[in-house]
C-alpha cells in the first residue's frame, strides 16, 4: 500500500461516491412499495399490491411492452449492421477508412437532442408519419456506433492466425467466417447487443422527437411526472433493475468459475 | 540522499536478519548478507527462491517482516522507496511510455533538483551510445536499446547502490553477451555497487565479483565464481551452477590428506579440505568435464579415482565438446564432457567404458544425503518443466 | 462486458491487412447506407429546415424552404442565455463528475486489483444506475431535494440555505442532476485505462525519487489521460444537450432552461421547426468546435 495518500481516505471517498450513485435506486425501489394511488411522492404505507397488480396503472404495462419490442428490433438492426462494419474496419484496409471511422464517431459526439430533432425534421420533410417504425429507426441509429466500438475492440484482439489456420485447414471464406470468426466474436457481439438494448430501453430524449403518439416506458414516466407518478412505474423499473443485476452477476460468476475450472484442468 | 548531490562512491549494503513473509508463504528466511562498496554482486537462484523479493526489499518496494537493511552504514529499513539512494534497472525496464527517452533519463535528476538535469541526462545517454535517439519514445526503440535507456536512467542518478533485476532476460543471446560486457564496463567506469539478480548462472559468473546462490529464501553459498564452481558445498549449488555427477556412500577410512568413501563397493577418494564432512554417509561429486573416458580398464594409480565398467547410453555432440552418458551398474548414470580433440566420438553408443578423475577434482557436500537427489540426471529438462508447471498451477490456484 | 465502448482505443494499433476490398465493401454497405439515410440526411435536412420561413397565411407549423438566415440571428438573440447555461452547467458538471469519478475509478481499478471479486462487485455498482430508468432516478433526486425533506430542513437550520430557499429548480440542482446522471460515463473509461495501468511504472517513479504525489502527477495522471478525455467527452456532450435535468418537471425551473429545453419547446411545443433547427445546428457546431479544441489541446487526436 505504498502509493496511497492515507489508508482510509480513498476507500471512504469511493464509498461516498457509490452511495451517491445508488441513493436514487434505493429510493425508487423503496417507493415501489408505497401504498399511494396517484402521486408517489409522500410515503403513505407499505404494500405489495403494486408488485402483485403491476398492470393496474393505466398504460404502464403497454408502455413497457412497447419498450421491449422497440429494444429488441432496434438491437437486432444495430447489432447486425454494427458487427459487419466493425469487422470491415478492423480487418480490411481500404481508402476512406478514416473518414468512415469519423462518420461512426459523429453520432456519439452529437447531442441526443440534435439527433432527435434532425430525424424528426427529416421525417417531417419526407412526410413519414411518426410512430413505432420511426422510434425503431432512431434507436438503431444511436446504438449502431456503440456496437461498432464494442465489437471492433473484440475483432482487434482476435489473432488473425486463427482465421489463417481455418483457411489452411480447407475452410472456404464463408465457412471460416461462420465457424471461426463469428463464434470468437460472440462475447463481444453479445456485450454490444446488451448495451444497445439497455440504451434503447432507457432512451427518452430521441424518442420524444419521433414517437408520434406511441408510448414507450420512458415516455410514460415523463408524462406521468407531470400529472402524478403511479408506483407501478417504480415496480417495473425496480424489476428491470433486479433482472439486469442478476444477469450481470451471473455472467461474472460463471466467467470466474470457468476461468478457475480452466486453470484446474491444465 | 540529500537533494542536489550525488553519491561520492558506492556504499556497502548490509542485510541483517531479514525476513519476509507473504500470506501463505515465506519468501525470505533469516537473511544476513554484506555486500562491500564498489563490488559487482550477483544473487543467483531459480525463480521463486526469494532473490527478487530481496531486491525489492532493498529498493524499498516491499517492507520486510523483520530485520534491518543498511546502506553505507545507515539504517534505511523504514525509509520510503523514493528517499533511498538506490536505483533499479527493472526487469520490464518500466520506461515511462508517455515520455521521451531524454525525459525518462532526466526524471530522477529533476525530482532531486539536481542542476543541469538535461545535460547530465545527455551525458548518460552518450555513455550507453543512445544520445542520438533521445527524442524518441521508448516504444520506438528495440529491446536492447530500451534496456540501455533503463540502465542510463538508473545510472545517471549516481546511486550508492544500483539494483539490476534480470534486466537482460528479454534479450537474445548475442545482444545479451554484448550488454553483459557493457554493464561490466560501466561498473568499472562509475565505480558503483551493483546488486544483480538473475537466474542465469552464466550471466552471474561472467559479470559478478561475488556470486551468492539463493535457494528457498536462504543463501546456500557465496563466493567468487570460480570458487563456487570448483568447490560447491551443497547439492543444490553443485547442480544449479553447471552440472555435477554426485554419488552417495559411507566414509570408510582416511588416507593421508583424503577420506575414502565406499560408493557401491568402489573406493573413491576425496581431498579432506574439499569435503565439508569427514564421517558417516556423505555425498561426493565431480564435474563432468573433469572426467576422463576410457575404452579399456585404466591402470590403478595413486591419486586417481576409477569407476566402471559401464555402457555408453547416449552420445550427443554440441560443437566444442561431446556429452556422453554412461550407465554404471550399481551406481547409475554418469555424465562426461569430452573436448572434441579428434573428429567423431571417442567411444560409440553401447560400447563398454570406464571413467577416471584426479582425486583433487572431487568434492564432498554438506547436505544430509537423504535430502539430496542421488544423481544429477534428476535435473533434466523434463523434471524442470514438471516443477515449473507445479509452481504455475499453485500460483493460478492461489489467484 | 460492454465497458469497451467507453474505453479508449484498446490495445496496440492494429495493422489491418490489405485484402480483397469487395468483401469490405459488402460488409460496409448496409451500415453506411443506414448512416447516410438516417444520420447524414437528417443533419442536412436540419440545416435546410433552419433556413425555412413560414408559409404566408398558413397554419402554425407550416413552413416553406427559403434562405432565411435571420432565423439564426433571432435564436441567438432570444436564447443566448440558454447557450451560456447549457455550456456553463455542462462544464461544471463535467468537472464535478471528474472529481468524483477519478478517485472512484482509481480505487476500483488500482487498489482493488488484488481482490478481483470486490473489483467486479464495485464495478457492477458503478454501472447499476444504467439498469434503472434515467427519468425515475432524476425524479428520485427531485423528491429527495423537495422543500420539506430532512435534507433541506437540515440545510436551512444550518443557514446554508435561506429560510425561504429551495434546492430544486436552481442551477445547483440542475448541475447536481447532470453530474449524477453522467457520473458512470465519466468513471468507466477512466477505470478502463487505470485498470490497465502497469503499477511497475509507479514503482519506477518511486525508485527515481518521486514522492507518491509527484508520481501521481507525473506518471499516473498522464497515463490515464486517454480515459479522462473519453470520460469528459462522454459527460460533456450529452450534458450540454440535455433537457431533462433542467426541465421544470424534473430538477429545473424557468430560470434554469438550457438549449435542449429551447429546442424541445420550439420543435414539439411551438412547432417552430426553423428556430429549433437553427438552435440545433448552432449547438452541434459549438460542440464540435469545443471538442475539437479540447482533443487537440490534450494531444489525444488518435482517440477518435
């Protein structure tokens, strides 16, 4: 512990930072048990009703379903397109490669409000009615860059000799891609897909400009924020949180266990 | 070290009763060691013997569990690393990747507020013949060049004590030889105390004035390279520093200046002053290049030991010499290095052969025989590989 | 995990081999077409919209293409305080997030290295906010900072806050919200660089007479610069365009409106598309200029 400025200062500071990060989560979770009907601001009493009858609140389950649908479709589009782009950028050299890299960076450097307004202006000009389709188009767009970055890192860390070995062992270009490249990239692709789904599921700013009348979960929360939040919204958010946390923890422990097993098998 | 001043000369390093325990194992056990000022001292040992820990303790990168470290007579045990008059050439070089070569070399000088840091850094770079690359970043240099920069970065501070942590490990053989000579030249030129940690016995022997062979956290034997080689005191030293043929038997009687040991019924003489113990069951040895190979039973002569007959089980040619393995019934395998004075092998595979050596070349070890492997053949590559794997597995398991 | 997305360019610079470029073309084409259609064209149409003028005697929201450059003058005159607030708040929030996130990332990435399980756990806690709705988290802060909460009462009794003062609806609460919401985006890229930081460089620093503090400034900080740059960009860009935290239904009030709020109100509320578009174009332009200067100043162009 030679490089610490004081042994306890840093852990203490970090603990405070984590408390700061987690406070609103705890708050949201606790208030999912609040026995309030409309505006979930003041603590009334403990109840499990919100959890058992989630769909009682008008529109909350429909909005949740829409968010899942949008998330899945947008993730699918972004992951397929993004993976192809990532492989091309990491494995091939061609003219205009840096221009394309810049083009992929730009959506990440564009504030969401500009992306949203731009797409909305485009749909307006083209006379496209806003709805589920426009939301999905918008979500796939901002997920695309994140997929490319995530998968590209994985492609770059892939030993090209593995693909060469595949070709050496009589694999056609297509077979090498489907049997070697793709399986090896899978962890990166899955990570990218999860990230994209999370981004899509939680997006409000861009959605707001392109949703027409369609209500995703964040849109529901936004509207409810003005007229009174039903505690069922907290239930859904808490349930999603717990599910996501479980997925991450399971992924971490299984990968740790696999590493241990590998070490023992040697 | 006082700001703005260089050490005038190398300083003594003294380790007194040093212990270092890590959770789960003891790295260093009661180590006492004195390294005189101005010497080139090598700590030699296999990986995991505690030599790197010793170095890190001296550098102040680890704290000893107990014991004291003195540099130039001053107790530095509780002095923080950045205040010790010690510099290290790291095994990985640890050149700061975000700084140029020149910035790397002048880093320590600037921290101590020494005047004309840049000028002195250039001077140090000229010493290692790299001044023309001073504006480059470390990753633009070859391995050998990086090693020289790391050396310059340490030497430029004129530390009382320079620590070298296997800095030549990453270099190829030819470059390594060149570096060894260069290091030695620099040491002569600047007159610092060098403490060099390595697992390469040849490197230790060519470079150091004094070599200490370390095993399991303790120093097994220490001395000038020739002395260690010619008169190893333990089986570990006998086999780690070059190869040895070792035999175990009871001392039967003494005969003039020698003791006589019964090796499977054959009487073998060892000089008294070259044997660590004179009674009971002892292990004796002789270096393979000291053995003479015979195709006929040699005549018994005073002052000569003879073993045989045996069968030649392996002949391998290695340029300067040829290595023969001879299986002697009741004794086991004996290794012989024979100079290639004629074309082709002296004896052929499967032939009957005897070996002989001058009594003066034998040595007797200190070890209790039951703890020592009987024959040197135990340290072949396969055994070493197996051991390394066990160690690695244990390490992984721990992590 | 997906942390790579927040990291700097990982690993050594890869030398892509030159291979049949038609394969590359096939791989690139769908993605590029998508970007052209739904990213570049919208940007162009945003610029075009920003020059539109109202249709004479038309309804609200009816515009025709023109070259009405005055739109820009109008919005700058009307909304310059919104720009100032947007960039001011975003800069303060970015600095605050850096001050909170760097030590946290250092603790997890360097100090917890010997305990991989703890490291993984803490990292999960850092990304945990991603798993719960952004809007609900912000609302939670609004309610925690509401006038009758113990926190506000305590501040009032300590005279930190005047008796008739509020926490919500102030510049403080907006910056607080921005800092909170983008803290993980700051922490993760810094974590990725610090986690890879070779502690042997720190030992070399100590060996070369640098105190722990000097080693930090001269070695650790410069080596983690790529992470700091990605982190600040990932915080600053969305923060300057945000309109949730500053909105009156969340942590802001009429006095804290940022450019994002102005764009949202003009586009969705007033259906004043040209002015919303002009504001967007200016915002985008300013951000690109600021980011360009920042990246050049920190010497990390190769990050992009």
